[in-house]
């Protein structure tokens, strides 16, 4: 069974693209993207939705009554028959009534190992600058459930990515983003499959030594991610996830 999912995005939407690109190669995928929601009419994510033939809605947030935003959001989700939400670079708090209606049915991806380097204002390049300032040697994406606060819900999955000598924030950002694109679709598939079958998702247990540097010749750990999820890779070999290194 395939769960209809909404993706919320404020920005370029490269994670949305990785979620979109994952399902056509896997007829047994646990999710399909039924709706894209953005707070910004100029978000690149909306163009990606349109190119993929996925309906989208702009629901502005700035300067609006919170109750109206919540009503619009719930209406959009209901209208699209959506039962799960994936945030992918959505820079707004999800309205409290939406969190309440979709408890443990909304997930987010964050580009650092939460609970470190999260919270209000911690997005984009600032996250990686903070990681470097702290002298971390390991960083990586976190996928977590969404609650009423920024980046505080229970962690579902993380994947370690090295910080290498000489890295600046853009290098770290690029390396982490490459892993996000591998991790998010597979974890969403895993979660939606469990929800569709009426069971709790099993814990995700990454192996600690599986780094994915984005440098040329780096190995693709998608099979290792799938093994950690307890799932045998069933898809055809693919050239690349999408245009990212
Ligand atoms: C990603 O780094 C994600 O972790 C964070 O926002 C960024 C979104 O990038 N939540 P994109 O719009 O998917 O390219």
C-alpha cells in the first residue's frame, strides 16, 4: 500500500526532488507525493512539483492570523487525501492544530546531528558554520518527528558525515546534502510502509562507519542505508539520484 504524502518546502527543493525521483523506480514504494505546500510563491520547490505533475499550494504565513494558516493547511491536506507530511526545507513552524492532527505523522530533515545545532534560526549555512566553530569532526543529517518546537521531536534517523581538514561551511553543506538525498527517501519509504501496514516503524540503526563524502569516487551508501532499514534493495541500479554530486 502506498501512502499519499505532502511535502512542505520553502526553498529550492532539492530534497523534494530526491523524494520525487525515488518512487518511479520503485513500484513498491511506501509513499507517493500527492501535494507540495510552500509558504513562498517563488520557492523553487513549486517548479519542481509542477515539472513532476504534482499539485501544489502556496499557503503564506507572514503577517497572517495563525488560525487561518492552520485552517488553510488542514484544508489542503484533507483535500489532497494526505495522511503523512514530510518537511523538506520548510522554514516555518507547523501550526499547532496541524501537529495535533498529524501526531507522529510529520517528519523533518535537518542538516546536523540533533539535538546539537538545531532550533529557531538554525537553518542553511548557519548550521554548518556552527558545526565548524564548535570543532566537530562528524556531522550529518537528522530525520525527526515534528512537534510544536523547532527541531525538537524524537529522532528517527541520522547518518554520520565527516568534517574534513580544510572544509569551509559550503563544503560541509554539500557533503551533508548529498547524504540527505540518499537518506530521506529511504527513511520516508520505511516510515510510510509501516504506517500503511498499521505498525510502528522499527528503529533505524545506521552503522557508524558509513560516511559519504561527496568528492569524486566516493561510494554510494544507498545500499547500506537500505540494509540498516532492514530492507533489501529491490530497485534497478540507477545512474544518479538527480543532478547533485
Ligand atoms: C536541507 O539542508 C534540509 O536539511 C534543511 O533545509 C535544507 C533544504 O534544502 N531542512 P533543499 O531546499 O531541499 O535543497
